[in-house]
C-alpha cells in the first residue's frame, strides 16, 4: 500500500480500489464504505460525507481548564472531535499569562489545521465560581485565580466569540447531547479531577451544578 499523491483520488490496496477524500489539515483520510486500512489510526477515520462537507462545515473550539493541564480540540456541530491540543497548567503562574499562552496555542492550532474562517466560536470550561455573562473567573481555588477576565484576554489574540462556563456543566451538557446520556432525558454527570464537580440535566434542561 502507499499514501496517494496530492492529486490522486484512488487508493489501491490488496487489489481493490477505494475512493478517498483528503481532509486538508485534519491529518486523516475519509473513505467510502466500511473498509479500514492498516496504517490508519481508526479514531481519525472520517466518513466520506464529512470529508465532502468539510469546506462547508463550521467548527467550534472546545477547551477544558484543569488543575494539571489545559486541553482542547476542534468540534463540529455533530459533536465529532478532531485533532486535540494541550498544554500544562503551571501552578503559581499568573492567570493572565496562562490565558495568553492558551490563546497563542489556539491560534497556532487553528492555523495548523487550516481552520481559519471556519471557526464559529470558542467555548471554555473552567472550575470555580464564574461570571459567565462577562467571561470572568471570579474565584477558582484549585487554579489560584481571582477575577480573571478569561474571555477578554482570549479575544485580544483571537477574532472569535469566546464563552466561558463551569467545566462540570459543560461536561454534563456534552454527555447529554453527544455522549453516554444522549438516549436519556435526565442525566447526572460527575467529574473527578483536581476538583470534584457535576451537573444534572432534567428533561433536557440543566438544573444544578
């Protein structure tokens, strides 16, 4: 087997030909049918219809801030998660510096994935008590942050809407819509990390955190 050249549209493998579609910037190959190939990372295989619609898809950047690391990825409106990125959380570092580093990392990620012009917004989940309307972490004990204007600092670097919410609420909503709870109207989600949190979805509506 071999990877196809840039302008090729067929892959010959085991005497069979498969139509393929390269998804620029996402490090993977879409295909028609259920065939998989030995050198594929199966978690990155994208159905061909997604590849075909790639240039018309809007993406979102989801970010989770934790006490050990900060992780994120591009996500489409169907909940499909693409290549991930991460950076360590440095205890004792001023929160403003951490968020500026994060903004630069996200900027580099968007460029490396060729997603400029395709990003609809950035969502950030953070522990602590938050002012979600203004994108401020009022107090996060396990991060050592007080009155940190997360959304404002991110938007100094990135030209996209930035929204902040409680990380456990974000996890509960994500599981309820796209994950283990998508078949149920009522879901309880517990998050265990540097801190402990959770969210409750009752009849499709977030109730508590």
